């Protein structure tokens, strides 16, 4: 004689105890040229504050791509990186609209999760390790 299934539990399911996957984050270059008066007409402090208030940010020393100042690197989440996503390097992020576009993309999931907005395609450039010598 078959055994009947147990009655449904009235207790809530146990919470998932795995730590959440860290979200994608932004690396903000601030040193030699980026974030300095060498890039005129940009409120660098406001840009950094807006990013910090909106998305996970790490400030970096010079990333050695000064010809693209101000540089922002959008790093994929750990899960997206494991699935093959790679960091996206953005240069000439020198106006508030570009900063807002970066924020919107990161909030949507960033590389490997959400497509890069077409407007940000204008800011992308290859990371230094994949550039030909002398083109930096």
C-alpha cells in the first residue's frame, strides 16, 4: 500500500543562508589626470559623490590611461564574471548625463547582466592590457 505524502507544512520556508552575490561596481580613476583640473569644466567632487551615493564605488590611483580622462571602469558582479562577463572601460565620462548613464546601467546589473546602453558605447575603449604599445 503506498504511503501518502506528508501534509504541507504551515511553517515558513527556511531563509537562503548563502551570502548574496556582490553587485557589479564602479572603479573611479582619481589621480594624475582624472579628477584633476587637467580635465576642465567638470565638477569632479560632485561626480564622485553622485556615484558613491548611487552604486558601489572604489576609487583608484592612476589607471595609466590619461588620454581618456575621466575614466570609469564598470566591473561585473562575481556571478556575471563567472559566466564570462568582463570589465568595461569608459573614458571621457566628463558630464553629468554620462555619469547618470553609468549609474543606470550599474543599477540594471552592468556587464553580463544588462546590455551596455548605446550612448555609453561612445565612451568604451579597450583596457590597457589589450591595447597596442604606444597607444596610451
